[in-house]
C-alpha cells in the first residue's frame, strides 16, 4: 500500500465532497453545528478554472482518495510574506495514523515555499484534540494572543 499526494483535479470533486461531508459529521460529534454548504458542484465552481478561489490536494491510499487539503493564498503584512491558508484538512477515519495527514502537510509546505510563502496558517476547533495533537507534533504553534473574527456579508 502506498500514499500518493497530488494536486486535485476537477474529476476529484465528488470524492473530496464526500470526504468533506464525512468531516462535517465528525465535527458534529465534537459539538460544531456549523452547516456545511460545500458540495462537489461548489468545488467544481470555485476550485478550478482561470482564477480558482480555492485549491486542493488529495491523498490517495492505493487508488482511493482518502484525504484532502483545501487551501488559499494570503499575505502576512507583519512578516511581509505570502502565506498558504489551509481551509480544510481531513483524512478519513479508517486511514488515520498512517502518515497521510503528514504527507498532505508536507506537500502544502512545498507549495508554500515554491510560491514564495513563509508560513502556513489554519484554524482548528479547540475541541478537536486529535487534530491539535497532530499539528503540535508537526511543530505548529498556537496563536494565543489573537482571536478569529468574521463578518457575514448578506
């Protein structure tokens, strides 16, 4: 059995959307009741074309897509550098602890560096202890002096 991480292509949209739905179910078990509107159709619309709003990586275990990262690019004015912002990282529960998440993060680091970026940023649900532990083992640092905020635009 081998792990292969590659850039997502449009024909991966159904598999990524299915994993995203699995991720939503998992997050609900942790108490996150946010409605997820991400579908294969929205991924096809927003993830491909001349100026995609989001980009993706998929992890294949043998031939099956079992994990993904969705990311965007941003900019950190304090550090004066480009960033790679992870929107989602998910590995199917049946395939965890086999290096798939780490392989996805390593590819994200390569992409970040290749595009002139110097940091990867993401948020993680505080109640998602396994994810927090995973990221800590990778060397990630918690930003504890800032809060995330958002403003809904109708």
